[in-house]
């Protein structure tokens, strides 16, 4: 069972990397259409989520996976907002919420690591 989970985690993370690097090709191969316009940032966030899912399942665990997701999505949403091509009403509030979550999750990671070192 563990081998299947490791394989799935790696496969999802690789798919996530592909969605970050070459989203249009992934769209073409999976859906028969190249991705364009707003589908590109959606594919990027999906890629980030798949990488975090892979991290959550193996090797780091859910706390690290969620920390990675919130941290990277914060940076990506801020980049999208600064670049100015896409900017909905909830873009900056979503970036702020993810930044707060990243800080809280980072604190939880540090607390967990500190406790593990003491034990």
C-alpha cells in the first residue's frame, strides 16, 4: 500500500510541475485543447496544489504540504496582481488570506519540529 501512495504522490507532483512549466501542453495532452487566457493562472494554481498534495502524501506530511501550498500560492497571487494582467476583486484578499495561513502554518511547523527535537 505504501508503494502505491508514493507512486501517486510522485505522479501528482510531476503533473503539478508540468502545469507550472508547460500548462498549454498539459491542456493539449489531457483535454485536446491548449490552455489560454485565464486558464493559465488557474493551471498554475492547480499545479501548485498538486505539488503540495504530493508533499502531503509523501514524504513530508500534511502540515508541510499545506505550508508549501499557502506560501507558494501567496507568492503566485501577488505576482499575478503585480503583473496586472489578471485582477479580480478577491485577488488581493485571497493573497492576504494565504499569507496569514502560511504564517500560521509556518509557526505550527516550527512548533512541531521543536517538540520533536525535545522528545
